């Protein structure tokens, strides 16, 4: 075997496929051993590849015996002398196997197994790459959009993923070549479908990761995001608190002149974002969650779990409820409480 050509090919595969040469060599070793086993119908083949030193050895191991019972595995002492001086019955000799010794079937088997090994190695590499991005924010490039379904195929590292139409921000018009940020919700693997990253632009996790990128106080743990409720493309509420009493959690997220929250809003295509202060006191948290409406009082109801009655000024009722009930609905999702909104002169109820 022309080892120079072999190792040159391995280096080329490493460069093109991005798979470490050591992994490729392991696959090739296994392929050659498998081919020998198929050729001789015995487990007598061995292969050792030293990529660092550019050396490869393929050989058969046979038993030295005084009387041959299996011509494939046995060798008489006088024959064994060619490979091991002073060979005696009970010894094992290693017989170098040249490439020309492989039949056409064996060579074909090696090619197929190597091809399969490379596919498996690529799949393993892709799986590791995708898993490293699980629950993370990733910038991807739109490479095609299905005209019928609206699903977008995106380039993600060395692989591709599908951004389903249902996971795209409503009203957002994606174009081929766009660079967009997505949230990796899950990694799934199927025998036929391979490794797939489930990505989204509607998941609340996208908002969380965007704020982590824009707000250093969140990244270093000083400010924490306690909860997020989102109706993608329209409005999001984010509850934050500070582990340091000297740091304003809400102010940190808004930034000077709204620069930080403004950057997140831009990345979400203009989606409105309310940043509210989290409190372990349910009444205070619920009151804050209904921003931008003012709240007069919050009464926790004793006879119903996680339920409360909120009173707002008459002129704040529509603001507290929001368009089609959105503000109150997001507040309920953010807090996990059922909220009954009462204007001073009437009654309105919204549930999570």
C-alpha cells in the first residue's frame, strides 16, 4: 500500500470534513479488520495506523502448530520461520499482508466501511457541535425558503437546520442570505433523519439569551432573569431582580437612554418589551407585572390558590388589560397567578 498517498488522503479528508485524522484512522483500521474477517471468515486480521509517524501495518495472526487442523489459522513451524525465527508450536506469528493480497470483494468492503465510518464520524462531529449549542443563542444564515410551507433552511455551523414557519416571528419576512439569531430548543437524532437541531425565534429562551448578550450584569450573575412571558412578534414581559442592592436590575436591562433593551427590540423586529422588577412578595410582583398600568392595590384571595384581585384607576383599565387582553394575559403568564382586574367602578377578569 502506498502509505504516502494514504496519509495524504487522510489529511485531505481531515481538512474537507473537519474530522480529526485520529478518528478517521480508527474508522479505517476497523474497516480493514472487517474486510479481512469477511475475506477469511476468521477473526485473524489486525491493522495498526500511526498517523503521527506516517506508518501503517496490516497483518494476519496465525497459530504455530505441529499439525494443521485449520489452514486459515494454522501454520507449521517451518513456514512460521519465515516470519519468526525459532518459531515453535504454541507461538503466534504475525504475517504482513500487502494490499494486493486483498480480493476485489475485500477492497470493496473496505471502501464501503470507510465511507460509512466517515459518515458516522461526520454525524458524531455534527452531534457534538449541535449539542454544544443546546439552549444557546446562535447566529445562522438563511440559505433557502420553501415557497409553499414558508419553512427556512439555515446554515448552522457545518450543518443545516430547518426554522419552521411556526417558529418564525409573526410578520417577519426572511430572505435568502439573511443572518438571524435563533434559539436552539433541542437536539434530536433519528436513524434516517440524522442529527437535527430544533431551532426557534419565538421561544422565550431567545429573549433571555439576547439580554445576556447585551447586559453584562446578567452575564456575571449580578442581575437575574426570574421569568419571561412572550407573545412573539408583539410583546414580551421580563421579570428581573438584583443580587446586589446597589444595582438597579430594571435600569441595567434598559441601559442608558434605553440602548440595551433597544438593541434587543431591534433584533426581535420591533417587538415591545416590558422589563419589570421581580419580588418574592406576590402582591408587589403582580402589581409590577401589569406595567405600564398603575395599580392601586393587590388582594391575594385566600379561597383560591394563586388568585388575586387587582384594583386599578378607571382611566388605567384599558392599559392594564391591553389590546385584546394581552397585557393582563402576559402578566398572568409571567407571575403564574390568576388575576381579576377591578376598576374602581367595575370588574374585569383575566386568567393565565
